[in-house]
C-alpha cells in the first residue's frame, strides 16, 4: 500500500487544513506549465498527489489507511487514467482547493447581499460646538433606493428574465490554461437575471441620485480629525441591497482665544504692569462664562495658572480637563509726557535715584546694577554677563 501521508509530505495527525495546504503546494509544483521538459512525469506525480489528497480527506478511507488497509483494493477506488483528462474537471478541483484564493464558490457569492459604496463628508465646526456637542444638518449628493420600484429596477413585478450569459448563476468561469477563476457576470451584475421592462424613474438601476439632507449629532468632546460613522447613510447599490455607510470627518476651526490639547484648553491673558507688580484679579473666559483669577503681587510675565475642571469633557473617559492660563505683562504704549515723567520717577525711586543702564560696554567693563531688590531677574542676568566676560579674560591670559 502506498504511503499517502508521505506522498503529501504531512504527518499522520495532519488536519484537513494542513492536507489542503500541502495539496496546494504540490499541485503548483507539478503544474504542466512548470514542467514542460517532462510533462509525463509531472502528470504521474499529480495523479499520485491527487489520489493521496482525496483518500486522506475522506474520513472512512483515511481510517482504512490508518488500519493498514488499501482503500483501492477494498472499495475499488482508483486514481483514474488517460492523462490529465482522467482527473475530471480541473475547475472543480481548484474550486474546492483554491476557491478562497480565486474568487470563492458560487454559493458564497449568491448568499452575499449587495452593498453600496461608503462615502465621506468633511464637516467643519467651532471649538464651542466640539466641546459642548451640537446637531448639524448636512446635505450631500447621494444614490438612494428608487421609491417607484423599491430598488428592483423593474417597472412592474415579475418583469425579469434569466441572464443569457451566466444562465442565472450571477457568475461566469474564466479558464486560462491550468487555472480557473470565478467572476461576477458583467451582463447582469451578479444578479442572475435581467430586467425586461426597466423602471422609467430610475432607468432600471434601482436607485436615483438626490440631494440628501440629514441631521448629524456631534457628541461632546469630539476632537479635530476624528471620524463619525453613520451606518446606512452611504450610497444605495444598484438593483437593491444594503446601503453603504457615511463617514463624517470633523475639522475644528481655529479659535481666537483657546488652543486645545487633549482635554485641556490653553490661553494667554494680558495683564497690566500695575496688576503684575501689586497683584489683583483678572477675568478669564471659559466655555460656561468668565471666572475671576487672582493674580499675586510680583507676578512675572509667562506665569502659568491652572483652572481645574474648566476644560473639555473627554469623549472616551468622561473626565473634564483644565484651563491653563499664561499671563503676559503688557507694556504701556502711547504714553503722554506726564506719564513718561511718572515712569522715570518710578525708575529713579526703584534704583536709589539712579537710572540703570541695561548693558555693558563693548570692552567688557562691568556696570553695576542698582535694582537688586526690585529686579532679581535683571540682577541674575547681569551677574551671568559679568561671569561671561571674566571667563573670556581669564582664557585670554592663559593663551
């Protein structure tokens, strides 16, 4: 008795998928186009491989093999003869073994309901709408099921005939040499039938093109670039079936005040020189109105403040972010002579009656800054400048 497991190159506990995978590999190996130098040997090998595959995929015959009984002798089972024609219809072989790679079987195709194409719509909303949520009406050109024929494409019920090209199967078989593939019938579009009397409203397509308007509900917290899926709001297919989906791509407009980062909102708030020095309060905008932010005395420009729970509610977690406020000290502009005099007097007062020069000479000579107590950052800056020039001089002496 032949060793059928060895012929396919599999173990005795091989699964059906493993048997099929091995058969695919050997069938390709002994393809006649790949063995034109010795087609007779390839034919014999393929016969042997086919025989082994058919026996081992038959539970009863496989059991006989495992018991040491030759199925050919017990049941008169043979591999057939007479060249490649003795294998039967090759399209049947490759439909069962290679079907998933070459178009699938007929029953699978006919059982699948036709589905329309998906669509995408770009929707621009404001930051307020994204944070709070809203409803938006959108209009777009779309194919919808014909109301006159209910998507059948026929002018009246029963006005169909069997497709003469595919004979009602909805598919045609294309054979090229050793391979056979299954394709959708181009004449009937896979329906297996043809409309004899087309619907005058849709001209036999089963769908019409209209300007469709729908209401889209924007959830709270949606972000720029996110996409919403509206099931069944895409195109209706020809001749009836399931409409595709509509994907709404969200774009959030740039805001005049806030910049959003995840669930937090960032903004800059200008404050006066006096407020920064003496302290005070400033009104900060939020989505639900303004809140009063306390500015402590001696606040420097760029200082960050956090307003907890005033940001955006997360679409996924439901947690609410914060508002991050960065204060910017604004320098007074368009001063009159009296205001300028007052500022000069303030400067003299802060520096013990002397005005500070905010630079050193080009030769690196130090100019002592007097505003030690009132301008600590300025003091630290000039200390660093002095150290820089000292280091340069020390380096020059060494060289």
